[in-house]
C-alpha cells in the first residue's frame, strides 16, 4: 500500500488478509449483507422511525375495521394479518425488537459465561470443579424447559424472558471458553507473564482473554440467530401474555386460525426469522475462516 | 565415489512456486541435482531453503497451491512433475482447484511407485504412525498393499518344506553361500523361504544356536487346505482371491505372516524383543523405537529410494546416534539410495556419501562429502561451517542478515545481500553451476570468472 | 553465589494414580556464581527444564531450598549444617536468603532480579501484544519502572539486542524466528536482573542465527555481569557458552565441573556416552555403546538411575531381583536355548530370586560368561542350592554420592570411589 501512514497502520497486511479471506467466501458476504440490513432496520426503527414513516414504531396497530387477512397487494406488499395488521410495517418493527432482544440475551450471557469459564479454567482445582459441576447442572436440563420455568417464576414479561434466557445460556459460553482457555493456558507466553510478575488477574484478562476471544466471538454471532429462534418460539407458545407487540413469533400466532386460507400470515414472519438465522450462521462460518490460520495461508 | 553409478533421480532446473494469500513464494528456483543408485545424498540447508519441498516434490506429495513453473524430476525415468508443469505452462492464470485435478491424476500414477520404489520417512514418528493400530500391523500393511505375493509365498514355502529341505538350506547359510541358497530354493519350488531364513540369519542379537533352531523350524507347517489354493492364487497374481469367505481367510493368514515378517525386520533393525514389540501400540514405544518402526515401514518392501526428512531431529542425541548407526548399516546391506534431508551438518557428515547445500531454493554447492566438508567453496557453505559449534569450542561466526523473502527474491545470486565477497555481477546475474572436478560443483561467480572491482 | 538450590525435589502427581508421582527433579544441588554462565545439559526427561523453572519459582518445589544472593561463607555454613543435620542453623540461614518464602513486595523484588528466556520464539510472545508491551511487561509488573520510563527503556533494550527501534510498534508475527528470540532476550534482561535462566534459547533457530544469538548473549554477560543458567541438550553449544557444566539424567545430577574438564575428561559413564554420541564434522562416530531409553520417572531405577544402561555398572549400582531375573531370562533365551527351556525364574524380594530347573554350577557358568556384557549379573553375590532350587542373592545397592575427581569436578558414580 503506497498510501500514507494512517491507512497503512489501520489496514495492516494481516487485516487486509482477513478481509481477503472473508470476502472470498461468497455465502459469508451474502450473510453479512443480510445481517447488516437487519441491523440497519433496527437502528432506523429505534432512532429515526419517521424516516420510513412509522408513527408507532414500538407496537403494532390493529385495524378492526378490516380484520380479515388480506393477500399481498400494492397497498400491503406483504399482505395483512388478523386483525388488520399490515405485515410489512409489522415485520420492520419486529426485526428491531427481536434483534435487540437477541443482543441483550447473548452479550450479557456470553460475558458471564466467558468470565466464569476463564476463571474456573485458569485456577483449576476446586474452583474449576465447583463451577464446572454448576454448568453441568444447567446442561442437564433442556434449556427451553428451564427458560420457561424461570420465566414463569419471574412473571411472564419480556424482562423475565431475557433474564431466563441469559441464565440458561451462559453455561454454553463457560464450556466453550474453557476449551479455548485450556489451550492458551499451556502456551509459553503465559509462563513468561508469570515470570514477569504479572498477577493472576492480569494474566487472565490481558493475555488469555484476547487470545481466547476470537472463536468465542464467532460463536456469539451465530448464537444471535439461535436466540432469535428461541425468543420467537417462546412468543409463539404464548409465553408473553401481552398483545400487539411487534415480535416475529407473536406475529405468527396471529395468523394461525387462517393458516389454510391465508398462509402468508404465518409464512412471512417465519421466513424473516429463518433468513436471519441462516444469514448469521453464514456470517459466522465466514468469520471462522478468517480466524483459522490455515485458511489464511493457503489459497 | 559416485563414479560408475547411474542416477535414480535427476532433477533439472526445478522451479516451484507456492501460491498463497500472502503472495507467491518462490520456493525452488532452478534446482539441479542427481541422486545415484545406492548412495546416500545429504541435503543440507536452513529453514526456507526448500529442502523439504524438494523431498515432497520427488514423492509427488505436493499441496494444491504448489505450481511447477519449470523443470523436470526424473524418477527412474518417469517425470513426476510433467503434468503439473504442462498445466502451468498452458494456464493463463494459476488456479489451485485445476492444479488439484492434475495432482489427483498424478497421485493415481504415483501409487505404483510410492511405497514400492520410493518411500519417505518424516521427522515426527508419532504423527507418522497410527495410534490405534499395533505397530506390527502398520509395517505389515505396506506388504499387504504392495507385495501380498511375497507373504503368500513365504507361508506356502513353510508348508511345503520338509525337515530335510531346511537342513539343506541351513548348510548354504552356514557356508555363507547366499546365491546357492537362492538357487536351491528355486529348484525346490520353495520361493519365499530364503527371505525368512536370511532375515533370521542376519540378526545380531541372537546367538547362532538360536538362529539355527528357528531356521530348522521353518518347515512342516501345513496350511489349512481350504485356503491353500487361495494362497497359491495370491502368490501368483499378487491379489486376493475373489471368493468371499476364502478371501477373508486368506487375508487373515497374510496378516499373520505380515506380523511375522515385521518382527523379523525389526530384529534386523536392532529392536530388542521384536516379537513383543509388533503387538504394541505406538504410544507404548519410546522415540527411538518408533523411529525404527517408521524406518521399517519405509524399507520393508525393498525400495530403490528412501527419502528421510529430518529423521533424527526430534530424538535425543544418544538415540540419534543409534539411528545413524542403523542407517549406515542399512546402507551397506541394501542397495537402496537415500536422500537424507537435515539442517544439522554434523549429522549429515556421519551418513552421507555426497552432500548438497541448498539456499533460497537453489543448490549452491554439491559434491563428495569430504570434498565439500573439508574444502567448502561457496561462501555460504564456508560461513555455515563456521557457525556450527563444536565440542572443542572455536570462534563462532554467524551470518549477518536474514534469509530472503521468497516472494521477492534478490536479483542475481540469492546469497549476494549477505555475502562478504559479493561482486557487481553477483547482483545482476545468477551464477551458473561450475564443475570443479571430482564431481564437486558450485554455483558462485567466484569460480566462474567473475571480476572483482 | 547468586543462587543456590539445595536438595531440590520436584514431584508431579500422576493423574488418577494415588501416591504415584513423576519425579522430575530428585534431590538436586546446584549453584551459580555472580557473572558466571552455568550450563545445564541433559536429554529428554533429565529434569533440566523443570530445575531451571524451579530456581526462579515458576514452579514450586516439592521439597528443598533455593537460596538467593547468599555470600559464599554463609552457603558453606548452610552446607555444613546440612551434613550435621543441624536443622536449626539451616532454618536460620534460610530465613535470611530463601527465595521460596518470599511474598508480596519481596517476591516482586525477586522477580525483578531474575529473568527467563524461553525456547520457542513462536509461543513465548503474546501474539496480541506489541513488541514494546511485551518487553515492558516485566518492568511494569515488578514495579521496576513506571510505564513511561519502561517505554523509554524498551528502545534502549531493542538497541542492545541489535533490533531497530521501529520494531517496538510491531507484532510478533511480523518478525522472523531470530528476531523474536532477540525480543525474548530483551524481555528477559529488561529489569536488569542478576540471574537469567535461558531454556534452550537457540534450539529452535537456524545454526547461522544461533551463532549470532550466542555471541549476543556473551556480550550481554560482559556488559551487565549477569549470571546465567544455560539449559540445553546440545553439548557443543554448552561447550561454547558455559564456564561450568552440570550433567543431568533422569532427575539427578550425574556430573558437574569446569567446562573443559567435563568435556575433555568426563568422569561419569553417562557423560562419556553422551559426549561420544555427539556427531561432528570430520569425525566418524564410533560404535554406539548406549542402548535402551530414558527411564520412567514415576518409578525410576534404584540406586544410580543410569545403571540399567551403564556399560560399566557394578554390583552396587542398584540392581534389583526383577532386573536380574529379566536379564537372566533374556540371556538364556538368546544364547542358551536348552537351558532356557528348563529354567523357571522368580524374584523373592528386592535382592533375592530363585531359579528352578538349573543347577547352581550351570547357572554359575552362564553368569561367569555373560556378566561382562550383561552388567546386571555383576550384582550376584551368591548362588546356593537350597531345597531343590537355586537361591540367588544380590549385593545391596546404594545411591552413589558426588565424588571429587579434580578441583571443582565431581561425579556421582561408584566406580570413582573404588579407586583412589
């Protein structure tokens, strides 16, 4: 790169290589584009709904004057669902909520799991045993059942659902981080840090964490898709006793009675869930290629 | 002392480039080399010089992103790299997937050669061996794949031979008349018997008495009549019989025979208690024993060429010494040629007949061992010798600078940026290989009439 | 002495097997004087790497003492007290100089005064940190310098190891192996330590690069008067670098002494075998005498650890009934097949075994003929026919002590006490 200092400092040869590897994977690029589209949707609905003419960005507005679901038309490109809710608008709003909820579940859950995983693995001994048995307990119960139980116990609100899912989700990250930490722990530079007098805290969070993070981040991005499915699933089964929320799972329930005559009512929100899950998975696969050292060297 | 021998491998102007995301690495830049039948050629060089790549190329074991840009590799007359070279010359743009197709076809042709004519021994014995199979089986597998006929013949010979037959044969051995033994065995239709007898006779860990007892026991061991014709079929055709049940039974018998031969061979390699060892798993063996097993798999089928890539680098120095001694003996006993690749000049001195020094993908000097070691001509070779520490310490001199980035190799002679004798011509043109007599060749302008300023 | 290890034992528990441990270092004494380079030589399983790390407390010893910055006369007093089993005096001296009892600030002081350079330049540098951060870490963590001063020193240190100052902003993957090892050295000496452990610092490098690194280390020793423990399996390298040499085998010190002495006149059979196994350009190696492999460290050989492989072992070197039974069985199978058919061998205890099926005279015959090549048989003290079988009794063994061969040159071998 013949350009000046700043660009070549940001775009180091390694980073350029990462971009090259990523963009050579066509499917990953597709995934990225779609995910970015969802993110853009969420941001616009959250901060500038007037840009696309949404007056009520955080709830769906029923039209009881015309409750029967209408097929797609110029006025309603995705059709309408019971009771008279324009699907296009509803889906746009729902993407924001679902994506937001997924992030709110995955990020804290991952953080909690990562910290527990690193601490347990680094110290080993009884700390490791106790924490790992704890994660085992969580693993032995099917996560959906556990989430529902906790959610019900805390009252069936969106907040309680999020908390329940975080509680159910962190053990996965603890386990995952554990395997990566075990590998990194054996590397010589960790010993070097100890010889240099670094405290355990410093070693864990300055040396182990940055090196353990990349595969965990990939897992996090893929989990966004999984969690969205879970959240939609919970809404679908009626976990949330509220009405008129823009949520993809909830939206599918609205059309259930009309599924034979008006299949789009169920298909449209469902498809948007699936598209996201698939896209974020493809994105994750692309990221895995980027961090995989062998894929970086060969052609 | 390569006079009068003909080459089993001839490499001419070999150029190989690795296409990677980080750029194109010119790993081999015009390698010229021969390996004579029955000799040990040492290939020396530091990291990045291309010595391992050279070994892999001769075996045809290249990754898909390796492009043969020019040159030929004649293995007993067969040009290993021809299809790859032709693909590269025709292709407008190098595409690894197309290259891989060519490689796959090459693999098919090479299966006749690999394991039979040419074998390879790698650095890490633990990764070369399958951890879930007994080592005896892994050695036997080589024979099961390529030479079932020998195993069948051995078994049948023991079935057919009588007490008198083996007594006769033993007399030949006692008289050291190996040729006579082979003739006798042929005449009696007992091919395969001499293989077993010689293997026992040559062992050093057994007392002569014990050897004789074992040899005398190589008779009167009838084969189950069900499989006898199956075995005869295999002995004739080197394939398993087609009939379903017979096939499995014959195979089982051959595996047993394979274990037997594996134990014999390990005995020749100075493995203690080989009959016990063949049933053991790799992790139960020490590093030195494992490397002997790997050498056994490489040599049991009497190859014409064995390529060893840093075979002793992962071993302790005392274990290394015994492996080197073993190799020297194998050199005497077989007529295989060896290519011994190593970065360790002192190790190479112990085993090589001739030695080639590589730098940045080229052979810079090659010749008889004593000539090159005692009077190194190339500045790199000279500086390399001075950098090796010795038991009696001498002043160590390193080589300033770094090995060149092979994505952008220097113009002219590869070594000129680091050479204390660099002349203007060295920066401009690659020096030709000059013969200094006695098979000692060097690629350096100092010997090709370069002018100093 | 800068640092002295006394009676160091490092045992690692074996997973899943109660009571069993890997005795990586087993009762080792070692000392390094100011500004001295001590070479620690051994093959795999010798314990040299573990010992190096234990001296600077990267590994905590299971037993033994590490005395730091101890004047020679106090060390002598400690050794004398140890001879007499005078625990009181030992405790007194330990409390003053022991590195093992240090905590908190004192421990950080200790870490500042010692440094380490590791073998693998590829895994010893954190790939996520810049070179400057890597080199500065010991300075900051031990409190030797504050962040700004440390960064200034980084530039000086880079210069000392002959790297350009721009490298401070680079990442490890941008450097070659030799350059990374220079960074590792810069980090090792960053806090101006008095003692540096170098664990195979050049084993992963090309020989031409190694020469430069070794030269660099010698220069650093000149300028900074650092004491060094140079751990390696390469005897030629240690011959180049060290003032004194320790030779380790299976967790114990076999020989120690001035470099020239140990290499030219090795006293211990293991050292002799080791040196004769080193290949050199211009010299064809003689026939190898050493067979077998490094022993198990979980249940190491009794007496002298080297005795099963020693070509000149004698009766007191550590032979047990199991070993003698095995040796007899093998030699009978290989060379006396008729006797081998009849013989039934069974150990009766550590130093006794019974042989059925052979007469005492037959056995004596075999032993006489084979003991030169089968050293185990040298330990047989008596063979008597008792109740229809031959009872073979072995000499009691003992662990060889360090015996002085010449000034400062000692080896742990029974053969040496037999003479003089």
